[in-house]
């Protein structure tokens, strides 16, 4: 089989984990990225590859660098490069990989790095210890390109009800999923705790994981001093851990560049197909909170483009910011959650370095595919408030196409009808879902969404301690009638 000279291929993958006893010895995020990028270059076995880079793409992080790609180019001696920063979104890494492949296939670029990193754990430890910041990340600059938009898709009346964080959104959606399955709150918490216990077991075998310890389900399920309830039903050990010092990098080049640098065929991994779903809707607009048709369209279309079935995919890593993301990602793709669809151990235990996690999952994927040539892998990711999605199908077999097949399915989801919703509703409605926000001092507010007799979605909140404590004690509010008035909720 003849492979086009412009066929993009991943030839290098590198990861870096910074573990220092004294945070004053920590290096800044840009240095974490540099370490990861150098490891990716070493992984290729080629010399002079970093100096030959003509583009560096970086997903936006918690840092404030204006043009991190330019700073990295200077550090590794790459000279003048095209730089890009991706929007803050969990699905942006696949978008960056897609754009890199398109640039290479078109002949506009030849060797591109996709790299990201954080030093957030050290930064927080420095602050807690009263030390001054260890570095300055407010370095001005403007990248050549920006990819994606920061669209959370949260309506003001949703925020008024308590949907101001991703944790609140995903916990609310998970409760809606639980109700759709007919589970009791206790059975649901047992099930998702068991799921995350299995995720932690995967992380124990991963030298790049931030937390390398297996947790029993009850340790994850039950609130404690080290594992407080954050947003019911989620404890801290069910949420993405962004307080990490981790970086990862991929190097993507053309087949001709791989041959020129004498990079072996055994190093090459190919993106076969990818789908993107970028159309933003409010939570209020969605027909159901526990199911997003846009995600399902993206997952099904990926398998169609890749001419494969879910059961034939050997390696899967699905976005794991919260248990709901794992469950709905698996359902959309048509796979189960046992064994867990994770190559890393998930974003609690492996670590969730902000928008950079998916580079780590792809780096692990590269290792798996090289070890089993001809097999396939799927990496799925979620962005926004369960609103944006991307999938990639990879293999060491490039297939017959001269370039990966990349399709944006946003238009198909955009044509679907939305649910009507009402702000400042005054009347009775049936509770659809709920969550309780909990601080270190105790519960703050309960957030509710309900459906009126006319099928409209409404939002409300309660700060009644008796209501919040009852919900935290696994009393089920779903299906009950409630009185909504001036944004407040009284349960009947």
C-alpha cells in the first residue's frame, strides 16, 4: 500500500509529571510544556526535529501566557513558527489535532507540535505556604491563530438557580440520568462510586498518574474530611483534579517528513477519522438533561466514517471530568463501562490538567497502538457544560485516504427542536432533577429544574436547611411537585 507523502502521522508522544517536595523548586507551566515537548521529540528517535517545527498549537490553560507557542519555539530553538491557542474547552485538543492534520495534508505545514501543561499544584502550595509566586506567566503576546470559542452555554436564570459551575451542571445531569434509569439515590451513588473505584485501579498502574492509589467504592462515595461532598451526588473524588503539575505533547508531521527524519514505521500512528460538534445550546433548551443528541450524532458518525463498530475498537479513553461524562460518553459510543473506558485512570486520579488532559490520553493511546499494530483506538472528549463534543479514531494503519476524514456535525444537531423554558416562573411543576452545592462549612443551596404541564423547563433554588439536608440524606425529589415563585422552590 502506497501512503501519500502528505499523509499526517503522529510520530512522537511525551509526558512530564513534576513532583517536588518544596514547591519553591517547581518550574513554571511553560517549562513543564518544554519538558513534555522534548520527551515527545526523544520518543521519535530523530535528531533536529524540534528545530524543524513550523507550528506549535497549545490548548489554553490556567496560566496567562499570551503566546505560549512562541515562548516554546524560543526554548527549543524552532525559530519562527505559526502559533495557535485553543479555546478553554475539554474537546479542544481533538480540534487542534484536526487542524494540524489539515494543515499538513494541504502542504501548508510539515511538522506541528500540540502541547500543553500546568504547574497548578505547585502554584497553590506556594500560596498556601505564604510564599510569593514562583514565576511570572503574564507574558504578553498574540498567537498567529486562535481555534474555537469559549461558550459555556449557561442562561442567566440557570445561573440564578445555581448552575454557575461545571460540577453543578454535571451532577444535575447525573441525577436526571439516575431518575431516567429508575434508580434510587443510594443505588446511584453506589454505582458511580464503584465506577470511579475501577478508574482509580487503572491509575495505580500508570506512572504518569497524579494519584497512584486504588480507592474502595465507599471511600469515594462517603463524605469525609479529605473527601467532602461538593455538589450532590458528587464528592471531591468524583470531580476532575486540576491541582496537578502535568504536561504532554504530540508531534505530528507528514509522511515525507517522517521519512526525511528517518522515523520508523513502528512509531507512526494515524488519525483515521474525527467528528466535531460545536453548536452551543443552553441546558434549558435540551429535551432531556441526561442525553445530548449532538454527542450521539458525533459518536455514531465517527464509527461510520471509520467503517468500524464499537466492539471492534480495542482501546478507548472517554472524557472523565465527572462520572456523568463517562456514562454518557460510553452510551453514545455504544460501549459499556466495565471494563472502564479509560487508558489513563481518569481526570480525578490520573489528573485533569485543565484543557490539556486529552493530550495525555492521546499519548497513552499512541503507546497502546504501537504495542498492538493494526488495532484501533477512540478518544472521546467533552467541552462546555456538556455542550461540545469531539471524537477521534486512530490506528497504526493509515487506511486508504490521503488525509483523515474530519467532519463537523454541528449543523445536524442545530436543526433539532429545543425545549421551551421560562424565567421567573410562578406556579407548580414536576421536579426533573436537582443538586445541592456544599461548601466546607456545609450546604449552601439546592438547585432544581422542573417541567411544567405544558412541557416547559423552569429553574429554582432553595436555601432551606431542612430541604438541603434531606436531599443530602438521599431523599429523592425527582418526580415530586414543587411550587416555584420568584426563583425559590417549595417542595410539596
